[in-house]
C-alpha cells in the first residue's frame, strides 16, 4: 500500500501476509449495484478498516461526511 508523504501518518505497519481481512459486504439485491453512491456507502466500513490497519484514522477516499470523494 502506498501513500504519499503528505498523507502519511506514523504508526503504520508493513503488510507481511494476507492478514487484513475486512467483513464481507452484503448486497441485498442487484439494483443496489446500479447506484454508485449506494455501493460506495456499503464499502466505506471495509475501506476504513483496511486504512486503520495501516495506522490511518479512516480511508482517505471518503470525505469527512462519509461520502466517496471521487477524483482523488
């Protein structure tokens, strides 16, 4: 995982094996796949989990309101 030094936070770790395994994300029906905002909201907790494993407070791909910040 690479993050430029501007966003780097001390206390991270190096991934040595496949030990970062977030909870499964369940979609109730296929129509949920059609709305990108719905997909992004469902995946947020998983992305936050992964980023926290490496010393970050949250995924930098979402803004402080919890919405996907496209264009990063």
